[in-house]
C-alpha cells in the first residue's frame, strides 16, 4: 500500500478515537514505556506534544521532572527541527502546526544529547519503519551520525502494522515500538 494511502487511513482511524479511548490508550502506553529499562536509565529524554490523538506524553513528562532528569521537546525552525530543554509546563506554548513547543528560553540540543527519544508516528511496522506526517522533520533530525539515543516509536496498537511499510533510504528505523498493549524490540 502506498505511504500516502496508509497515512490517510491511519489518520482517519486515529481521529475517530473517542476522548475516553485516547486517554485509556495513552495511559496504558505511557505505563508500558515507564517500565522500560531504557526509560529508567536515561538521564535525558526527548518527548513530543501530541497532535490529533497521538499517544499523550504528559505522564512521562511528569515522571521525568519527578526523577530530576532532563526533558527535551522538538521545535520546528524553518525546514529543520531542534530539541530544546524544558524545565516546566510553563515553557511550552502553541507553535508550528498548533503543536505545543518550547518557548524561546532554554538551550537547544542536538541528537547526541538525548539517551531516549520518544517518537510519534502515523504508522509503524514490526521492523521499526515509521510513517510520519510526510514533512520529514524527524527523519532529518535523526540522520545525525552522532545519534546514540534509543529510538522509541510510540503509537496506538492499531497503528502497528504486521505488513511492511514502504521505506526510503533516508527513513530511520526505531529500536523499540511501544503501544498500549505491546512492546516490540525491532531487529536492525
């Protein structure tokens, strides 16, 4: 199935989730991720602000703050994306595409700063391939050769496909995919 068709189908299905189902899935997926050794040993974690019923990350953010770890959020700057450290919810405000982004305060970080990067997607396959919104921000950011972080795809279970997702050479595969009911360790 072409990426464009799969993207449209998955977005339609995700948008159709009730608020209650979105909250339930988000809670379970976040609990799964909190239990991972990769989360527990990480000192710097990159999260995202959810858009259109993406799995929420608020519980993760609260735990990162409670544990005294650093948290980074993506910020779109023209055609590229950077991650900026956030020290509280007050430093997030609507930015590009209406997504909560870090305010102008805070330090920008490159890919090598994070130990764990939690990545949203429209669809994932069992080998770690991902389809995003098609703008390529994450793919360009993750191309950094200094990247050492564990890449955790974060999605609803229905977004995880048993068939292969068409992948391009620039697509970066996930190390782990976490849903409300599964943890998939992807072989590279």
